[in-house]
C-alpha cells in the first residue's frame, strides 16, 4: 500500500499543529499550583506562565475555571491560582465569564445524585 503526498502532508501538518486548548489550560493550572506550592516569587511565576502562553484569552479561561471552582466549592488555592493567572495577563472579562460558567456547572453537578452525592431517602423519617 502506498501513501500519497496528500496523506504525508496532512500527517506532517497535524504533528506541527498547536496543542489542544484543554491541554494548555491544564498546563496553566498545574504550573500555577506548583508555583504556589514552591512559594515562587511573582516575577518568576509570570515568566513560567508565559513560557506556556501569553494569550490573554487562554489565561482568562484558565483563571476563570480556577475562580469558578473556588466560588462553587472553595477549591484549595484556586483563588490564588486565578490571581496569579490574572497577574500574568488574563483577560478579566474572559476570566469572569468562565468563572460564572464553571460555578454554575459545578453547582448543578453538586445537585445531581451520584457517587458522593446520593439521592435522598424516600422513606418516611419514622422508617415506614
């Protein structure tokens, strides 16, 4: 079976494509949390975050996810992650939009029954 030049150029371009947005957001969150744990100075934090991206939209999305998690359930250090990403240049409007969406999604998930959030018993309190 021979591989045509169109297939080869498609394969080559897919390898050089930018990383998926979800991966970048995860890297930003992970880096910010690591930098907080290591008590890194603010200038170094910004440099390390900028090594991942300087895009204010992506920084805003990551900051919004962290802020929304903190607003919904007080996720550990998420407010500090959001502040760090905002200091690195996150777009505040994008941050606030994603924070509201994340908070609403997490609150809705919390109301759904499931593992760790069982359905209330239908039995009468007296056990009848």
